């Protein structure tokens, strides 16, 4: 009896999930046009020059009946239905228009767009994307995860090189969380490596995360890439990233993703920027602790008599 009720509720859930997908799929195109789907921008802070040097565009879908639709499900759905290329091109066109609006007001920022692995594999998508970027007034960046190279590495690599040749700034997104491979780092002409928030958000409460972040910063620098830490949620993490020589920080501590109208106000908030870039940020334990390996710290603790 219990088993059959369990089965029935499973079937019910699966049916509801299918209906939900069908509903969203049929509404996806119209939702962008009507403004239910809109873009928000998350600022990136340059730690060397103490300025904002770019923003990442993210989509939001506020459905009138379903509420906020999870961003990842929208992307997965669009990938499954083949709508992803058209959706990304619409996002890109809107980003270029928003960038031009800010440019007219004297704000020159690099605007980043997330590109699905499916789109990286499509020559037709790359043609259209390059043509659109050719109409932009500033620097456009594409963020691409390493998983984009798994299905058809040859086509993805060739298209990645085409994007680089078109002057698009390329970032390897969510580094370390998926199928990270040093072989890709060796091959890809990327400008930027974005360390996944998985390693960054717990950096000052874990022993290993700061070591992984520090080594990744060194690795990326050795390969000539700038490093962005994603998921910076505290002052201590920001201070530690600066000590480690990280180039750029992004995360809720700096700002969540905000609408274009709020972005201009945010960028003009000098008091917030000076709090974020204050050189005297506190770091506990002291900086040396975070720059040493676990073994060196254990040895130092024995020498100081502070070892348990
Ligand atoms: O895959 P990608 O790294 O592009 O995704 C960015 C996502 O990370 C967005 O959904 C955004 O809301 C989320 N995000 C941005 N900053 C932070 C942060 O400081 N902490 C956490 N947990 N999530 C964040
Ligand atoms: Mn991204």
C-alpha cells in the first residue's frame, strides 16, 4: 500500500516536472520580449588598481505564476530544447545595448556573458556571436566552463581560438569544480581563470581551500592569465585574496548581481569602494599562516609551543 502510494506520488512529481518544462519551454521566447526575463550584472573588483573593471551578466526569470525560476534550470532547459543559441544571442544583444548606454555616460566596463558548451560547439552560433560583438562599443568577455570541451574538444578548441581572434576576452569559468584538466589550460588562449566559489567561500575557515586557491593563482599567473575569485562573501576572504596576489574578486561581499539602473549608482558609491579597497584590512590569523603549507604551519606550532 505504502509502496504504491510512493509510486503514485513519484509519477505525479514526474508528470508535474514534465508539465513545468513544457510550460517554460513554450514561454521562453516570449518571456524575454515581455521583460519577464531580464539581465542583472554582478560587478568585479580589480584588487591591484582598486577599481571595478567589469561585470558579469546573469539572467533572471520572474514568472507571473511560478515565481522566480532557477537560472540553472532555464539554461539546462534551453540547452535541451535547442533554444540556447537564440537565448544567448538575445542576451548578448541586450548586454551590448546596456554597455553602450553606460559608455555614453562615461562608464567603460568589460561586460561578460556566460556561453554554454553547446553553443561553443556550434559554428553558426560563433559566426553570429562574433558579428554581434563586432557592433559593440567596448570590451566584451565570454565565460566558458571546461566542460564545454568534453563533447567535441576539436570543434570547441577551434571556436575558442576564433573568439580570441575576434578580440573577445575569454574566461575559464568555475575552474576546479568540474572536469578540470591541466591539458586544457595548456591549450586554451584564455585571458582569465575564474576559481570556483566552492574553494573561495570557505577560504578562511578551512585549512586546504586557501592552499588550493593560492596554488591556482600561481598556476594561472605562470600561464599568463589573470585570476578572478568567485564567491567572495567576507572581508577576511577579500583581504586574504589580496595577500595572495589574486587580480580580481567577485561575490556577495562586493555586490550581488543588480539591474542596470542600480549598477550606475553602485559604481558611483565611492564610500563603498574605499571600504572594499582599504589597505588595512584585518586578517586573523596573520598573513604568514595563510601563505604556508599545512605541514609548515604544524611545524611552526610545535616550535612555538602552541601545538595542541
Ligand atoms: O556559474 P557562474 O559562476 O557564472 O555563476 C554565478 C552564480 O553565482 C550566480 O548564480 C550568482 O548568484 C552566484 N554568486 C555570485 N556571488 C556569490 C557569492 O558570493 N556566494 C555564493 N554562494 N554565490 C554567489
Ligand atoms: Mn560565470
